[in-house]
C-alpha cells in the first residue's frame, strides 16, 4: 500500500516533552529572568530550536541555544522514554522489508546525542534534519526532500506525526498523514487520513491495504 513510511521523532517515537520543557525554561530563565508557561512551550513544539527561541522572545539566540542544548543533551544522554509499541512496530516493518524514513525538526546534534533515538536508527534508511532544508515544517520542503532522495512519489507515502506542523508538512507535500494520538495534544484544525490510538494501529492499516 505504501512504498515509504515517514516518522516524526518527538511526540511520535520518543517522549521528550518533559526534557524539552525543562530545557526551554532553563534557557529563557537564564536570559530573560522569567518562567515560561506550558502554553507558551506547547505552541513552539515541532519547529526548529532557533526559531522556537526567537518566538519565545530570546534576543541572544546563540547563547540561549547553547544553554538549551546543554540541558537537553544531558537528558538525551541519560536516555529518553520510547513510546510503548514503537520498537515492536519498527521491528515488524523491518521484517516486512518496508522502507522507512525520518523527517524531524531536530538538528543533527539533537539526533546524534539522543541515545534512545540512536537505538532506533538502524530501522531507517533516510533521516532529514533541520540542516537538510532551507524551509521547515509546516512547509512541505522536508518531506519533499526525502521523496527526492528516496525516489518515491507522494501517492506512495504515509507520514506519522503528532502536531499540526507535521500535518501541514504532509498535506503540503501531498502525502497521507496519520496522527499519533499518544503524543498529540489536539487534533483541532487537522483532518488526518488515519488516527492512531497506539503505534500498533499502523500495522492494522498496512494489513488492510
């Protein structure tokens, strides 16, 4: 049914919410001397870090980003929770010979420092990070970049993500989208092709096809 299955990372495969919140709070508190509300942080989930810090009011983005990554990488190296069912699904997709890729707003440093994510990378043929494109989610460019590399047409692709940034990235690229409800904060403003209650639901969709 699908020639290529694309996964987002944060909120889809890895539960990084707590670590990301703590790291943004640390960076902003050190620069601006104020505490971020949850609502502020949730609004910037899913976009590259430098853009997120700018949206949060940072004026010294380079210094703030260094503080942010200092905190985040500490959490990453300690190991982050992988959502229940993700590894089993990836193992089954690998057994079936499915082609899988990653499209993430993380930069390469965020990918390489995450010990939990690195344990999953063997299941993926392609990884698109923030450095690989000029424009980022919700723009289509990250997905289109992966399609160009893989040689797969949009009609043969399913993208799994948890935010409206993922959703519009998929829709703008003309590929189907499955909403990961285990990580999604809301489905408001989205009309996913599939709603996944758990990662294992992906296999049901593939079996139906």
